[in-house]
């Protein structure tokens, strides 16, 4: 028996199971595997495509929702259902990753143009969303602009992960989604971080670039001056923005937008209200940072309280209340420095262009988008022309058949089968196979004379549309104009105003210029608090005693009229007294400082008393008083009412209450004047509507407690009322001689106060004004030094010269004063 020849095989290249084993160095194997992984992450997961601005997961979410019919004109569906469709068909990754990507597309604080219309809790800058089983979603109207042309062969398609379905490689994208909504992602060895922009501004730049391909970056920045963030805020230093637009990389500085002023309901206490936060920052992050800086590091001082009053109606409202004596501007600078109220955004425009990662500037990003739109519109126009040509071919065949319909019918009836009928139509009428088949499939009811008219009209319309589409395909200028017009239509429908405020210049210079001057703590220097007759309250600038002495010799306060002045300090408190007999303690520091001009200051910048205290309807502020006590030597606060009651309220103010009553009023009565008595040697004065003036010494009125109702001050005849009450210092020559001003509206009279004799309390007084014909009562009266007159709007009115006759009739004055007060030197 012949011996069989054996084939020799190297058994070392097989394992025990018979599988082939390849010997590869570990370094090469790790390197190749890492490169494959890196490419997969870069191309298929982390970086957005420069054309539609979407990463694969976002593109697959929108494609799946479009395919399933979750569109704006239909109801919302469970987010879990969307996530399941995407994961099962197109994106073989975790459901959490898909839902997180979907949530971002629905957040109006993350995107300028949300692509998903979410229903339910889709999170906030501080908190995550509810689970997918609790929320619902559908595509937004803006998202339809990204996918609306998918059915017209506008983009290439590719198999899904298992080859069972197809998906678009890119979306048609009718607007520059990448620049408008921004993007972020971390790949292997690279990352992208793109900042959002305003839709209208980006489209304007794109349209300019269509007609001016050689446009410079500076020209494009006339249309896109800087980013526009969904949360608004302030963006500093446009020089750095230009650098980012030029190179694709840069760092921009964002700040929250704040309002500084009295806090509502705090009686004038100063606060910082944050109304817009930096992009990606929530109120809770700011509060946590403030709490940490205040309680742990102790680097942030001057804050009394922080409240988050944010809601759906008023939007962001983070109220930071300042301590008394704190400069809000200096505190704001510390907040910007130590909390997320000021943040940096590192711009890195790394995107995929033809499958390759590239860093692009503003112009390059617009060029890539426009090139994509040119291709989409070209492919769409070609598809539409092809469909219309196919339809025209059928219409032409039908019209040929209709011209000799009887012959066509006889041919069909005489044919043995459908194939014979089709062959006969093709041979006898010169029809194509498609036309003959269509005629055979057309019901006889479609072959009437009316249908012929409709077919002829359709034929003309199709020819016109084909010609128009051919023009688009044959002429680049027409193509570009169409793209430009479509972009303009998008802005007209979905454009919004800019949200973010831009501050031009170099970032370092801008930051230096915005740094506040002055210390955090305001010195407790002397100042004056002034109440005008029209209800405005203000203070003079805090100053030293030497400066105050100079003001006393050279300066004056002027306004409509000054009703009351009290001395205080910048960090002190004073009392506001109202017509309802209530008193309110208010801080001096929040009051506006009077602007100074040429040795005088004007009260026109004062704050309305209604902004400082909660006044009831018809209630007004009638006086000021310092927060002095018995130790100051003052007998207290003198008050006079409309019904002629007088009271000196002893200065024993409640310690723990900022609001209290200073007089018990009778029904229908109200306080008309409240004056702080400095020594008790003043003269109290009433002026009534029937032109009586009563003066008596303040010492005749015994001080009472807060609950006291006062005592009789002046006797009033029936129908009369008190129009003025005040205290006059007759032994103070430094402030000028006291004068009495009475006005009926038509006439005004000024009389020296010394012309009126003193009488006892609870008497009727003496005549102060003789009425002329048609005059019935005194409308306005004032007793005090250096009187001035003004209209209700604060316009000055020249008063007549003094008349020594106390019972004179006065002089006619144009625009007779509706308020009267005085000028007082600053002392």
C-alpha cells in the first residue's frame, strides 16, 4: 500500500479551538485601537457638523421625531417614547445620553432657538429635568426648518447601525443653526465650545456674504457685533470677540445684568436685583457662592440678605439686600469678582468640515453653511424639476388621448388584453410606455371636457415651473438670490430682538473702567434730609463739618418748594410722618443725593415718598423728624390736623417697630403739618381756609404719648378747615425774618410774621387775607423764612413783595402757586 503524502501546517498559528491567531505587537495593537476609538468619537459622537450644527445624536433625534410624525401641528408624546425610538433604530447608546441631548434641545435658556417643544419639567440652569416618563415633547416650528426638505433628495442618506434602515448624513438646515444655538462637546484630544448668536443678525451677515463674497470680517461684524445669549446679560470686551471671530478661538467675559436701588417693600433699603444671569449660570449657584464667601471665607461683606424671587411671570429676580452704610456699587464689584455673576466663556469653534475637524472663524462658518444651502437648494430644485417633468409627460399623454378619445376607447375595447391595448396606444398615438400605462389606469370619469381644461391649465403651470426651476439650476445668481430670500423669510417669521448687551473695547480696559470708585463702607458723615412740598425726599451729600460751614455761607437748596429739613448722618435714620398720623423709620443712605450745580442743589432728583413707605390711597407725607429722644432736649414732634387739633408727641419712639402711630385721629380728620421742635421755644401757627391765622407758644401744649389724641389748637367756624400748620422760630435771625404767604389761587399775599399778634391756644386767631369778589377761601398758606412759590409740577412762581397789611387782599400772580415753601441754606 502506497504511503499518503502529508501536508505540513504550522500549528502554532491556531489556538486549541482552531481559530486563526495573529501575532501583533502590543504597541501597534493599542495604537490602532485608540485611533479607531478616537475617530469614532470625533466623527460620530462629540463634534457638530458645520453644515447643520448638529451632533449625530441630535440629528437622529430630530430625524426620528420627523419620521414618526411628532410635529408642531400634532400633540405631544411621552419623551420616553421618543428616546426608545431613537435608541432602537438609530443611536445604539444609553437612553440617559439620548434624553440629556433631547432635553437640551428643549431648553430656552440653553438655545436661542429651541428645536423641541417640551411639555413638563425640562430643568433649569440649577436643576435637571424630570424623568423621560414624566415629560412630553414634539418638534418645534423652528425644527421643521432643519428637516422640512428631507423628502426632496436634498441630502445623502446612510444605513443605520444595523443596516436595516436609512438616516440622513446631514439635515438640510434652512438657517445657520450652529451659530444661532452654539454647541459644545468633548472628543478625544479636542473639544468644541461655541457660543450662541442672534438669528436675525447671523442671517443678515450671511445674506451680505452671498452678495459680497470678499466681505471683510469687520464688515460682517457690523451685522453680527457679538454673541447674543439666551439668558441675556452683559458681554464685555468686543476686542476679544473679534479675535474669536477671526481665529475661531478666544475668551469672552459675561456678566449678569443688575438693577441697583431701593428694594420693594423694604422702605428704601438699598439692594442689588439681578434680572439676567450669565449663560449657563443659575440663581442657586450664585446664592451658594455668596453663602460660601459670607460664612466661610469672609471675603464678601456688606450683604444683609439674599432672596430668590424668580418666577415664570417676572423672570429672573435675585435680590441681594445691602447692609446699612454699604456702597452698592462697591458691593457689586465684589460680587462680580467672587461669585458666578461674572463668568468667562472659552470660544473654540472646532467643527466637522467634510468629516475632518477644523477650527473656523465667523466668515468661514458662514461660508460652509451657505455652500451647504446652495447644494440643498440645487438638489431640491433638480428633484422638483424632475418630478414636474415626469408629471408633464403624463399630462401630455392624457391630452393626446383626449384629442381622439373615441378612437382610444375603440382601440382599448378591441384589444385582447391590457398588453395589446398598451402596444396599440404606443404604436398608433406615439405614446411612451409610461404614458400608455397611465392612460389605461385612468378612470373614464377623468376623460371629460372639463378635465381637459384642467389638464391644459396644469400643463401650462408645469411648463412655467420647469422653466423657473431650470433658471435656478442654470444661473448661480438666481440660486443665490433664492437662498437669500429664503433666509430673509426665516427671520421674518422667527427673528427676535437682541437680548445681550455688548460693551465695546479691550477687556482689561473695560473692566478697569467699570470698577466702582469709593470704599465699600460709606462714612457716617453729617448730611441733611429734605422733604419737598410735592412729596419728594432726598439728602445732601455726606460731608465734613468744615465743608458744611462753607456750604452754609455759599450754597442753597432749591426746588419746587422745601417743606421740611432735618439734620442726620449718611448712615442714620429719620422719621417720615404721614397725613394719616403714621410715622415710618427710614434709612438715610438709600435716599438719592441731590445733584449740585453752581453752588446750589436741586431736589428734582428726589425720590417719591410713596417709594419709601407703604402709603394708603389719599395718604401723603407731611413732615420729617430726626430719630431724637428726650436726651436731645427736644419736647418732641408738633402736629396739627385738618380739624384744628394740636399735639406735641413726646419723642419716645418704639425700638423694635419701624411703623407706628403718633396721634389718635378722629373720624374724617388728617394731619396737615408735622414739625420737629428743637428747643420748645418755637411758635406754633395755624392758617385756616377762611383766612384766619393763630399763633401761640409751643410751651402751651403739653407733650403726650403716642396714643394721645392731642388738644384743641384753633377754633374753626362751620365749614372751615386748617390749610397750614407749622412751628416758627422767631429768634433765629440767621435764617431770615419769618413771612406769611396766603393764596386764593387768583391772588397771593406775603406779610411779615411779626404783623400777627400772638393769641391763646384754642382761640380763633386774626384775619390774614381779605377776599376779593368771587374769592371764598384760602387754598395755600405757608409760614416760615425765605418763602418761595411753585406750581404743582415744580415750576417756580415769582411771589409779590411783602405787604405790611396783614388783612390785605394780595396781588394777582400768573400761575398762582399751588405749593409754597422756602429756600434754606445748607447748615
